[in-house]
C-alpha cells in the first residue's frame, strides 16, 4: 500500500523494531516451552472431536480433563489419548468412556507409542487439510466474486445473541454496504474455559462463538456475497481462555478475520499472562496457516487511558503485536493492527493529533491492513454530536489511508444494534468515502509541521518505553501497569491452573506441524 | 411563575418535539400514513413528517416534528436531590481524620463482565475527571481499585479482607439490563456474606442508572451521569463519618 508520506526518523524506526524483538524474545521462549489445556483441546478439535455432554460441556474438555487428571498435560495429551483410542471406534466414544471414569490413560512406549503417534498425526493432519481447503476455497471465492471496490473496507458489527437473528441482520448489513461482518460474542465468553457447542439462540449482548454458528453464518454470507458481488468477510474473536480452540474452529469453518491481541486478555479480562502468551502463539500459528487476518486490540488501551498521553503505548503494542505475529508466521498482509480515534474532542487540535497518530501507524506498518476504530469513550449519548464525531473519524480514516474501518455508532454503549442508527452511520461513511475518495493523494503534511512533529514525538516516546520494557522484562511491565493502567502480575489472573511447562518428551502433532518440525 | 411546562421549539408554549423512529414496513404512502398515525397516538398534534427513508427493503426510518398535547407540572416531578453537604477534598480529609480517627477504606470495581473502567477510574484514579481529582488524591481515603470484570464473590472477599467501609461499583454496559442484574447480584451477595452492622456502604454508579432505584437494587446509593469524585467523597463522609457520629 502506498500511503501518504510522513517523514519519520528512520533510525528510530529501526531501533523501535529491534527493541520490540528483544522485549518479545523471553515471552516467545515461554510460549515455546509451555502448553495449556486449550492448546491440547485445540489439538483434539483438529483431530475432529466435536459435541458436548448433556450439560453442554464439550467432549474435548471431558477427554482433556480426564487425561490431565491421570497423566497431566506436560507430555501433550495426544499420545495418551491416541494410545487409549486403540480400544475405541472413535474419539467421541473414547471421550464418553473417559468422562464416565472408565479409561486408564498412560504414556505409551516403543511400538505402542509409534502406533499412537501415527494415529494422532493422521487425525490431526485431517484437521489441517480442512483448514487448507478452507483457505483455498476463500481464494477461489474472492477470485470469482471479487474484493470490495474501495479501501477502507467497511466493518460492521451484529450482535443479537441469536444466530438465526444475526444471519438476516448480517445479510442486511452487507446489502447496506458492509464488507466485513463481525459477530460480537456473548459478554463473558472469553472467561469460559470451554467453547459452547452447536447453534445458539441466547446470548448476553452478543452471540456465542461456536463451530456451528461459524458454519451457519459463513454459509449465509457466501450466499449474500454472490448477491452483492463482493466477498463479505466474516470476523469473530480468538481471545479469552479458549483462544487456540476458537482459532482452530475459525480455520476449519473459513472465518476471514479474527480479533487476536497479544495482551488484551491479560489487561482487560484478567487472564493469566503466561496462559495468554502460550495460547496466543498457537492461535496465531493457526491463523497464519488459515490465511486469517488478525485484528489487534490497541483501541482498548485508549478507552481506559488518555488518548494523547498514552498514544505511544498504542505504538508499542502495535510493534509487539507485529513481532509476536511475525514470529508465529503471520505475514504483514494478515496483520490488522488496531488503533482508534479516542482523543477527547474538547482537546484543542484534537483532529490534527488524531491525524498524526493515524499517519504514524500507517507509515510504520505500510503493508499491514490497519484497523481503524471509532470513538467510544467520548460518545456521550448526544447522538447528534456523536454523528459529527464519527464523520471526523471517517475523514481521518480516509485521509490517512486506513485499511479496515469499523463503523462508528453514535449510540455506542446505549443500544446496540439500533437499526436506524446503523443506517445513519453507514450513510456517514458512504458520504465521506465518496466525497474524499482520493484525498490521501493530496494530503502531505509538511516535514516541519505539527503532524510530522507529533508523529515523531510519539515514536520517540514509544522507543523510550520499549527500552524500559526491555530492561524490566515484558511480564514485569505488564505487572506494573504499563499498558492501559491495569496491573497484571504473571502469577495472577484466570487460567493459570491450565498451564504446564512442557516435559522433555512433550509431543503435540499440531504443534509439530505448525512449527514445521519434521518427524 | 407557572410551574407547568411544555416543550420549546421556537416559541414559548409551542410544545414542539422532534422524534425519529423506524417502522418495519417498506417505504410507501401507507408507511408514511402509519408514521403520522403513530405520532398522533403519541400525543403529537399536527405532526409533520419531514423525512422518510427506506432502510433495506422492509424498514422505513422517519423524522417527525409536532406539538405535544402533554404538559408537565414541575411540582409533581420527583428526583433525588443531594441530601448531604458538598465538601472540598480538604473538608473530606479533615472530617475523616478528626471524627473517624483512621483512614476510610474504599474498594472499587467494575463487576460482572463489564470491561469499561472509564466510570470507576474517573471517580477513583488520581487523574480524576474534568479537572477534578479522583478519590486516590484524598489523603484520608485508602482506595483499592480492583479494575475490570471482577467476579462478585471476589469483590465480597476483597471487601472483607480490606475492611472496606464502602464498596463502589461501576456499570457502563446496559445491554439487556446487565447493569441492573449485576447490581442486584452484588447487593445480594453482600447481604448473604455479612450481617447488616458489618456490611460496607454499597454505592453503584453508571450513566444509565435511575438514581431513585437504590432500594429496589438493594444498595445504599446510586450515582448517575455527571457525578464528580467530590460528590461521592462527600456522600461517603456524610454517611460513614457524620451519620455514625450522630448515631453514637
């Protein structure tokens, strides 16, 4: 992408990336040497295990729990599971028996181990075949139907709680101009240590992410894509305690984008930092394999911290997200790094500051499909003023060449979704996109001007902060409240009991495939 | 002076209101007639339909102006007026130090799945809101901010461990009345866990709360939009320092 030009200090840019890589290194090492219950369950999902017990607890949980109890997860659960499978017709029957307490799990040795390895590799390989087939089908459909004619892509949210009501809403939204549909998850799903099963009709301010809901919505949007002549992309959330499993489900059901931030779960959901980093690396590897664009969550920092004072924390987080993503195999064109229009409109020159911050991101990550997030913090309930603010947000997005634009709603946090407000918001986007289509071409802030100065200033602050993070260690920085004010120690938070250091003999066929290890 | 009022459009007493809504019907003459009929039933006299626009195939959006036939008597309006004196940070500190003789402990959190800490942070963080410093700035208040998405049982345990005099809970997300459910759950948990004389003062805040619903939700006080840290601090001192002094 050729964005507008902004003279950034090239040495600072190099330094920023070097520091980000250094800060990420110990955390990547942690991720490589640990596993989690969700990584192990994702492996079972790739091997084709679906369904849930009568209480709605998925069979992957029942089976993984039984193995964890008997032999632990530090060796990887694939060997004990596929060893036990020799006495059962399929994984589901094994899970039933394990849930009833009728299976003795053990780590097989020698020939028995070889046989179990072979069974596991074949089963998990079939899951990757499904992911590869989904990716190929996406390419084919995009080729046949076509991409949206304009950038930024217009990203719209649906969230009724009922997948069967979401579907017509999503189809209507696509017909009204949306290029990307995000189905917001039920509030609190990120804190569930299992992925609900099947089509769901009740949610809390959102709809549960389930494999079946993914399948239903993707099929409906395929239909609509053909009608509107644009491939409509589908987005969900690979975040929370089940990040790796949801990533696997998304890959197999051809979701196109997934929200997946390196630190969001830690900071905003109080999920244990180590759990998050281990789960995140696996899920990003799956996304890389599936050709899924990740969306990072830098916008969230600005909802809790001041958007001017904390502007550089967004840049730091983008650089860290980029580093973690690259390490997990994601190329630039799959990095939907986030940032947001959240400066208090009462601040003088707020729009110039927004332009500076947005251009900084555009210039730092020229090939990434940046996700531009609308104002939420300063949406007061005055819908008329909110509509104006959204107009300025849209204008900044067009002027600075953003790639994915989340449509701002003037009723943010009051009523979502509200049909006529969505229509007015889309009208706002369409007006700005049409009126200012090529404006980025004409927008070259002078090298000695306010915008260039501010962008370089924020970059400088980001480099200083990265330096401190490298000195302290990223986990300590998170514990000290460096990002988004919240303090999250490495030994606190939810989900730590589902983390284990990998044993010497750890084996996971999914991890081997994703790491490119030849057996 | 008359205490009876009507809405104001451009002339005193004209009663004019502006209203927008969507009907689930395709845009045609009948839809516009239906919009005007609805306006009439809502008490708008001579309603003008100034804008009608299809949303998709099966919905139509309308903007209507009209004179309402309803009146409001200001004397009959019931609101929760401030029933305690407003104090400066210094007055709050002096009162706590002089009359309580120890620091007053405040535990704050966003409960349930609400991740929007903007409200609780505005009240508690030293940074405060609109130029007014938050409760952390008050020397005689000990503030424990648990942050976002605190489970109710965790909040109760922390409140007990910290010896909280007051618990402040902020709720921003209101979809499907989440703020009301969460608040009821929270107050019930405190009632179950502690006898009345050991229960901390329960205060909730958020932009869409009805300030008169405190009893119904089982809390001591509700603060709605526009609340400043000093309002909360003044209330805490009023209830925890002065009221106890009177009782003693």
